[in-house]
């Protein structure tokens, strides 16, 4: 009895975690560049319980069609939370500093705390450089520098009249006198193992300690070449959350939670009944 109550309690805690994942997806349905997550359940260890006599031999009551004994489970747990890097819907903004990626698993390079982070949220800004009035820094909404294909901060010439970003991410600033200045190319990578990304908030992701996992960076991240035209200027990518699917999942999880909670209550009531009879 206590064994089954513990298994049910473990399952309830895991359902709560999946509910939090679904709720997070629904809450970010309007967040630019948000990538949804999907939690996957797996069974915990089972234990074989046999009827043993004093000599340690299995006692069976005769011929039977089912295996002897009872297999008792320990509940379920969330085995993995997969990050979905598929493309969301693209929305036009007509802002020359807004860019969206039209290829799955691609991400922009962002500089964070001296390292590199990744994002699909392409709502960028031009920020004045306090050390050089002739330069503007291309940054995210949080002020983090946007990096080029060589992981260097992208700088724009101050006073430009127009800005053009080609399909391969090449940035061209058109000055008031008509001169065209090449300001670099947006850094893009393809993420081969999304499960190794850790969310840092604001649509940013960083990699786990690959050395500890025994994995090389080239096994997880690959640069996107200049021949790939996945960059769309004047557009933003909406969250790739399927609201209908998430709402259906939320209803199913709520029902599973209610069923397990009711099972736990009934077991508690039966234990009380047995105790009252014995005493």
C-alpha cells in the first residue's frame, strides 16, 4: 500500500513539472523568437515481488497463464525536455533592424558575459558607442552585442541613411552621400543538438559544459555559410508554439493529475479503514 502511494506521489510531482513546461509555452505564445519545449515521460524502475516460503523458494498455487508474482512500478519521471527549433510564423514589421530566420535549427550569435549565446529573436537595435561617436553598436533588446560570423561585435557607421541586410546576413549601410559601407555579416550557426542548450532568458541560449560531456563544439554547432540565404530583413519570427496542441496537452495533464490525486486519496482512506479495523 505504502509503495503504491509513494509511486503515485512521485508521478504527481513529475506531472506538475510538465504542467509548468506547458504553461510556459502558452505564456510565451506572443514572444518573438520563443522556442517551445516538450517534456517526455519515462518509467522508473519496476520491482518483481514473489511469494517466497521459509526456504526461499517461490510459492505458486498451480498452473497459470500469467507470470508468477507481481511487478510493482515506482512511478514515472520526465526523462527529457526537448527544445523545438522549428521555424515559427514570420511577421512583417518594416523595421530595417528586424531580421528573421527562415531555416529550422539556425540561430544568431550574441555576445554575453565574454562568451557566445544563441537566439532566434532578431529584434535588434543600433546603440551609440560611448567610446566612439562615429560608430553604432548592433545590439539585442537587452543590450547584448550581435556578433558577426567571426564572433566579433557588429558596428555600424553613425549617420547612415539606410540599412540593407541581404539574405545571407551581409549588412550594408548607405550613407547620406550615397556611399555604401559594408558593416559585416550576421553570425549564424546551425544547432545539431538542441537538447544541450540551456535557456538564459530573453530568448538567449548557451551551451552546457561540452568538455565535461566529452563532446566537441563542432558536434553541436556548425557555422552557416555565406551561400545560405535564410535572413529576412524587416520581419520577425513569432513563437513556434502550437496553441491548440498546448491547450489539449494542458487538459490531458490536468485530468491525469486529478486521477492520480484521487488514487492517492482513496489509498489513504483505505489505509485508515484497515487501521480502524485492526485497532
